C-alpha cells in the first residue's frame, strides 16, 4: 500500500500529517493542537491557505492566521503567541481541508479519470503567503479486481472540482478580474457598486485586504460593510487595520456596536483603539497612530531597515525610525530621537541607531491642534512627527497622509477628479 509522500522541501507541508500537531508559543508552552487548515479557493491564483483551526484546552476551536505562524516543523507549529480565544466560525468563502477536501472526488484535467484527494500540500511563497500547490490523490478504479487504485501527486491546477459554490462565484469572479489593484483603486470600484453588491464583494476579501480597502473608503461605505459582517469577523478586520483608522471607523459605529466589537478585538489592539478614541479627532492625539517603527538605541541599521520593509507600515511612517528607552510599546520609555531612513541607508548594517540619532526633531503633544501639526510638517519638510506626553514618552506618530485626509474637503473620496482638482483645502485656523 502506498503511503503519503514525505516532505522534501522545507516550505512544503502536507496537511493530513499536520492535523493533531502541537502548537507552541515562542517560549515553548503548548497552546493547543492543529485541528484543520482554512483555505480560500479562488478562481485565479490557486487556493490560498489563510489560517489554522486550533483546538485549545476546553475543546474550544479557535482561528490562528498563518501570518502569526513563525515556523512549521515536524511535530510542532510555532506561533507569535497571540492566539484569539474567540470560537472559530467558518465563513461561506472558506474551505476546511481535513473536513471538506480530504476524500473529495475531483477530475483530472488531462481526461485520465477521477481521483480521490488523500492529502493536500501547502507551500510558502516569497511574499510569505501559503498556497496549495500539490494534491496527493488516489485513482478511482472501475474494476472490482482493484479495491484501491494507484496513488500519485498532481499539481492543484491539474484538477477540476475544487471551486467555490455557485453563489460565491459572481463576487469572486469580479475580485479575480480586479487582480492586484491597489487598495485605493479597489475602494473606488466598491464605492461605485450597488449597496448589496458592494457588501457581497467586500465579504469575499480576506481580512488583510479588506482592512486595507476599508482604510481607503468613505465613512458611510465602510460603516455599512463592517455592520454587515459577522461580529467576530468584523473584529478580526479591525485587529489588522492601522489603529488610527480602526478608531475612526469605530467612532462612526452605533455605540452598542462599537462596544461589542471592541470587546471581541484582541486586547492589545482594542487598548490602542480605546486610547485613540479618548482624543478629539482634530488634535494630534486623534490623528496619530500608535504603531510606528519603534526601536531601542542598541538596535542596528539592519534591524531598522527590516522593519521599514514591513508591508503593514505606512510608506510615510517607514521613512522614520523612532528611538526610545524600553518599553518599546506605546506609551514607551523616554523618547531619544529619530533616525531618518535616508541616513540609515548610508550607515553600515551593524551600526547601532544610537550612534547617529537626530534628537533635535520637532514633536507635538496629544492635545496640539491640527493647525500646529500642519505647520510643523510643512516647515521642516517632514513626513511624520512624534507625539509625546509630558514625560517625553512616545505615544504615537502622525504621518503627512493623516493630515491630508483632514485637510481635504469633506467627501473628497466621492468627488469626481475635476471637482477634487478645483476644491480648496480646509486650511485650519491657529
């Protein structure tokens, strides 16, 4: 009898063997065991694995995004330690590999017959996404003389029958046609769709992509989309949004809905959003994000550049590294200064950031007006400013795009190009 092939490439993982594997946090404590793997079967680009269903003590099954998995080894899955304790609820666009794909019968595209899926392989790509690449299948033999047919490994593109249900195909086909469109452009497309269609298409986006799009949509559209989502998923999307954008969105929701979602969010993310909600939206505190690049003075240039390359960092914020004493989470220890990305590029990779700090950078307090923030950004040609408290602890940072959002006329996202070109900026007083 032929057995499932052993993994030869370190980045390839066969899911049937992954089921039951222990999941550990970074310090080696077991948090649960893998129960299943969640994939999105897309019309183009092949199926994408997005997370694990992990069974934690108490027989509760929770969702762990693959973005929080730092390593998959024989007998162990290593995570960042951030495990969401909300019970996993499968969405219509999601497929569970162990529960739904294994033992499914599909057709080979070369016309050689039908096969049964016995295992599914996922591989990590250069962009760190995990995609389904191979299927370990068994041929279905028509003769009674062979009770079990031969096995083979095939590319996922070589089979038919993995696709989404008919009711999902319309929205997914539209998304496939949009390809790798920038989030701002995709937001424009969604805005132009009828209300029902907009919500249908938005619900098919994965959490990271939907978060990016919500950050680009107008208030009315994004409130409608978030309100239409199941509460657990809406909270997951808020978790991956920039804290300042998440706070703006939560502030526009009905009070009861906002309280519900804040209660479902990851505690650390909810804490940041609550802090931002305490400030007036037209002050530095209301404009800032709590997650710029923050490092200690002993961190090296190489470390700083690695952080600047992160996909979740706003380009305007990526030009500046904020250097502080521990703790490095906001509110931090004492603020020491900044390192400009352009300066870091001229220094050796091993050089500590503390050796070339700009400690003469202008800063604002959370109560300062948007007018003061605007003047400082313009005067010093800066892309970002630190926000400090009375003890010179870093609370967050304001990027120039946050200021522009507040200076442009209300409803600028919905305006025609020629109207926006002729619109006047809302220059603040003071």
